[in-house]
C-alpha cells in the first residue's frame, strides 16, 4: 500500500468519527441514553476487533502482563471518551462537544509539564492560552444566561478530551508490547464491562428490537470497529505529521453534520473560537508528530 492510500484511510477514519457524533445526536433526540449509545458503540466495535484478532492472532502479546495493564488503562480512556462525548452532545451540541474534545493535545502537554516529562516553552504556553481563549469564545462562557453553553456540556466535553488523551497515551505504551487488535479487544471489553451498569437496562434491551437498531449498528461500525481498523492500517502507511493534519477532519465533519442533520448553528464569535482551537491543537499535534518522526520520514516528505 502506498503512503497516499494510507492518508486516505486515516481521512476516512476521521470522517467516520465525525459522523458518529451526528448519529448519536439523532438517537439522543429520540430519547436514547448517552450511556446506552456509548455501550453499543463499544460493544459493536468489540465484535469487529475480535474478528480482526481471530484472523491475525500471531504476536498478539496477550501473554504480557504489561500489555494488559496499559490496555486496561486505554479501556478506561475510551470509556470516558465515548460517555462524556455523548453526555456533552446531549447537554449542548455536536459542534461544541467535538471541538472541546479536540483539545486533547493541550491536555497531553499539560500532563507532560506536570510530570516534568517536557519543558514548558513560550510557544507551547502561548498555544495553550490560545486554546483557552478559543474555548471561551466557543462556549460563550463569558456570557450570563441562556446565551452561553451549559457548564455541564463544557465540563463533559473537556473530560472527553482528557479521556481521549489517556487512551492515546496508554495505547502507544501498549503497542510496544503487542498487536493493536489485542489492545482494542481489551479496551473495548473494559468499556462494555464498565458501562453495563450505568446504562439503562430497559433501553439496552429495547434497542435490540427498536426500528432505530440500524442507527445503533451504524454507530458501532462507523464510530468504533471499522473506523479504528482503517485508522490503524492507515497510519502504518503515512507519517505522523500527515495523520495529525488529516485527523482535524473529525471535528470539522462533526460540526458540519450537526448543522445539516440536527439543525445546529454557531455564531460568528463561536466560529472564531472553533477555528482558534482547531488550528492551535493541530499545530501542537504537528509539533509532537514531527518530533517523533525519523529523519528518513522527514526527508521523504520534502
């Protein structure tokens, strides 16, 4: 597979994740619980990656306790990401939730600063401040009354980003010890186990016989199983820098689909905030990706 084809797969995965927010928004508008949506998104994803693991069982790393440790942490991250994302959409909008979740690179830097794994620089600190300004503009947190986004939507959106950063951190560490499909099986298994209790049992059962079941299936396929599969395949045939840029499609698609499918709107001020967040977060991702690329990869792009 050529590098260009890898970029297309990463792009397709980002589009799938963006569409997942709109699909979830449609289902929640019909009264379905965010936890039920997160459960089925992960459960269907688990079924797909189990098939992937069964057909590629060599060097899975499942016998390594450290792989299990990091994969369990990745499971906590993906559980929080799916759950908080849908909770944020329910309390606010797809546009706000998706953009706040894209603040994940900022949380990675803040964690690195706190743990003294990386030294703060004026550029990085300035980028973090820029994202915070973008968040303020997007959420209208400076406005009093109904004009602003609810604090619950803001909080859960940011928690979705933090959870995603935890998932990425744990997944990268686990990937050094086993196959990606083995890691995802454990991670999605954790999600299913953790969300079985908070999810509404009546709705979980009703979903299986509901006319909306095709949307649940689409949510799991597009938002988890198929998208994670093509993303992992794609990143093997592209550079981290290109993958970081292409990943920005996710919140853009989420915002566009929220407007088209759910009739959501953003003010000019909110659009400025969204662009500020996306551009700055992508810049941080690019900087991190460039640092992780080998000299051969960098020279091949010139």
